[in-house]
């Protein structure tokens, strides 16, 4: 019975506690087990109570002293009764939640200390997560109350049907216009119009998103007393405090609150997509396209993802009926390490889990950690590209706060954990072994290494079949495949030329008749007619030559590839349009640009070259290096490699004196050729992704190389 009593009990035994008037108690059922929530309506904070703790709280009435409450609990609960230390701990939690008072005078110093502690805790949260800072601004409850007449409870099923219809329409339009929606998206998002619209659309959509959460809370009788601004990776984003939804008894109501913002965004995206299909080119079309992209991408990639502490996380937690899923999964993962890795047996208190929770907890702990590391890495790299110094600070801070500090705290807690008192040697050996294994994997185990760049097809102008004049496609004379030099390939027609030729021929006949009469009557007139006749005949010869050129011949032997075989006949071709190609493997190459920092490695350590076309990912083709330009240059072989053309290279807005595009960085141009000439036609007019394989090397060395190159590029060292 020694664990049942506490040496500090005498200090609180005669206290008469009671709950504050702003305290509310709610009954919840999680996986068939009854729990209770105590909420402070003033701050919105919640405290979850198991049946034993709730039995004690239910006896707190401002009349019974604590000793009597505990005795009553022991008699009613028997072996399940809490110990005196458990009751003291429970009172401390109720006190911290600001829902408990007693018959004793308040300690002013203790209240001031609590206020200072809360302030320090909030500051600590800011410091621990500098990429997501929250600043409360207003109380939106009154504004949301005024909106409620627009959303009556009786109309909720009808609103859900309307939402399903809108989202269904949006899905249909997305599938139908997917190519148009995503066409040149990598180029468009860097244009000034899209950047400007992003600064307008993103905060506006997120404000509507958060208001959606607030409306859903009010629909089910809750309150929403905090709305503010959050700096997420230096981007201002509105937010609301939806913690009051935790009190809802129905888990589907809580899930609906979590998904309300996403539902509104998807509905807006569907309407914007419908309007976008009918809008004329201009800023309004750009605005609608931006709405579709922001609402769709942010919802599907971030908000609904349960591995991030966003809407999807709370929806999954409510659906699984596992409150505090993240914290509970981390505790369970620590228990698994103690039990199965360190083999602890004594004083091992496993976390309370219901049937079927263990796989969810273990999987979520591992996956959420890995995904957070991935997201932090992506964010740091993005910020570093824009603000290098701040990005490096964020990287160092993220490594310390998300790896070093938690690991240090875990090791300290494990060292003083009573369950591991006899296993400290195993703890040291396991920790040392883990560090050595990770060091071995990172520093010594070779991994595949490669340099990924982009290139474009390159061929002589003679390989391109261009429309000799503005004409309509009439007939394809040769099948795609091998052709000989001078072989007719396609024929176009221009009715205007035919009509002009007939008119000139009639005019020539008229001139000949006039000339025959003038030779007998007027020599001066005959001389003038001869000049007009000569001009007419020259015009006829020119038209005949132009009509003959409408039959396009193969400029050399090779493989005939038609650019648009299906709609060639009847299609109008502007003069100079590319109608097809005659590909000669000897005249066909691939031009690849390599950043200056990677050029030496490509030259000195090249094992294999492979590539794939941008529109056929997954189909690899082998190639070999033919030639390289010995000096660095900022000239781009093609605008298809630039950001504006869908590539990766930034272009200087000021072209050179000849109007040629210039890259923002120095590049080395390499010439490749395919080992197998058969798939050459698959690359015509396309951007290709090229992979230069190098000798395998450890991951640590690869990371060091990347960091070194970034520093060298930024600081010219």
C-alpha cells in the first residue's frame, strides 16, 4: 500500500476545491470506453479525464474536503482507485487548466508566476517552430454569429448535396481540361501576372478556408474566439482557433469541422474552373487559374495530409477515436524501444491502448517523423534559394530543434527512467551502436551518385520540313519511315495561287492578242505591251515556281517524321511552320547544359549516360558523350531549357546585343548522341532529362558536395 499514499498529502488534505463557473464537462466515447473532457470556456483549453479521474472531479463540489473526496473514491473504485499522488497530479492539471479554485486565498505570487510561465511557454513554441509563427488578432465569434442565418441547420443536407454536385462538376472539368490546366504551368507560375495573383489569391482563399472552420463550429453550437495571422515560411496566412470543436460529442461533427475549410476551397475551385473554361485571355483568366491551382494543390497536398498537424491530422485522429494521436504515437514508439530494444521489464508502464491502436500508433510515429523531415528540408531549400542566409539559419535551427534537442531530451529521460535503471549499460551500448551504424551508413556505405540535367534535341535546319508558303495540307505522299533524297513527301494547295495563275495566264493571252494588232498599227504601243507581257510572264513563272514548291521534297536521305499526320490534310500552314522532319542519325544530336559546379565531375567521373523524354517518363534510353564546349558560356541553346519554357534555368531579362537569350549562371554545353537511333523521333522538338551516372560514394560525401557547391556559388569561394 506504500504506492497508495503520498508524503505530501497532508498539505492538501483539508483543502475544499471546486470547479470554476466557466468550467464545462463533456462526455465522450472513444473505442467503446467513456472519457470526459473538462473545458475552460475562457481560454478554450481542454483536459481529458479517464473514468477514475472523472470520479474524483465529479465529487468536487466546494463542500467536501479533499480527504473525504479521496476516501469516497477509494470505496467506490476499489483497486482502480487513484493514489494520493495521482489526485495531487490531477489537481495540478486542473489548476493549470484554470478550472479549479479552493477555499484558500489565492497566492498572488503564484498567479504571477503562472502568467509568466504561460508567456514563456508561448515564446518557447515560437522559438521551437520559427517557420510557423502565430499572432492572435481578433475575436471572430460575433462576426460568425451574424453569418449563421445564411447557413440554417435544416438546410445542411441540401448544402452537402450542392457541394457534392459542385465538386463532381469540378472533377469532370479537371479530367476534361487537364492538359490545358497544366500546360506550361512551370513557366506560367514565374510570370509577373501569376506572382501578383498569388499574393492576392493565397491569403484570400485561406481566409475563406478558416472562416469555413468557424461557420462549422457555430453550426454545431460551438464558439470561436480567436482569429489571427500565421507566418508559414514567411507567407502570411489567416487562422482560427477551432479547439472548441473538441467538445462535440459526435465525432462526425468534429470531422466535418476539420474538413469544412477544404470543402469550401474545393467548391470555390470548381466554380473558378467552370468560369475559367469560358473566360477570355487576360488577368481574370489568370486569377481564376490561380484559384484552381492554389485551392486544389494546397488542399490535396497539405491540408488533407494527416502526417502534418493540419486539418487532415485532426480528422484522422477523430475518425480513429485516438485523441492526441501524435503525442500518443510518440509515447508508444518510446515504449516499443524500451521493451524490445532495451529489454526493460521492471517499472515498465505501457501506454494505455485500445484494441487495434498499436499498428496505427507505431506507423504514424515513424511516417510523420520522416514526412516532417522531408517537408522541413523542402522548405529550407526553398527559402535558401530566395534568402540564402535565412535559409541556412533555418536549416541549423531545424536540425537543432527537431533532431538534436529531442534526442538529447530523450536520452536524458531514458537515463533517469526507473524502468531503465538496470539497463543503462544496454542503453549506452544501443545508443552507441545506433550512432555507429548511422555513421557507417552515412560515411562509408557507397550509394549511387548521379548528376541530373536537361537538354534539347538539336538538328540542322535542312532536317526540318517547313511550309514553303501559307497553304492547306492536300496529301501525304510518303509514309513515315526511310526516304530517299529528292523523294516527294507532302503536297499543299493554295487556291489563291491557282486563281492568280489563271488570271495571269488569261492576261498573258490578252497581251499576246494586243501585241499582234499593235505590231501592224503602232510600234510604240507594241513596245509597251511587250514590257507588260514580260512582267506578266515573269509573274507567271514565279507563281509556277511557288506552286511547284508546294510539293515538299526530302532534302536528304533519312527517316521521315510527320509532325501532325492525323490533321495534316485540310490544315492551314503558315509559311515557315514545321510540317515534319527528315531525321538523319548523323545530323541529329542532343545538346545538354551542365551548371558550372557540376562540369568537372561530369568530365572526370562519368560512367553512364541515360535520358528520357519529358512527355514519356520511365522510358530510359542510353546515350554517349560526343563533344563538349571547352569554355563556360551563358548562351542557351534553346529557350525550352529556361524557366519560361518549362526548364530549370533562369534567364537574364536583358538579352545580348544580338537579341539571344542569356542564362543567369555560367553553363557548359555538351553534345550527346543516342546509342540506338530508332527512338530518335520520340525526342523531336522536346526537352529531355539526362542523367550522368558517377562512381558510387557515401551519402555524407554527397551531402558535403552539395553544401560546398552551394556555398561556392553563393560566396564565390
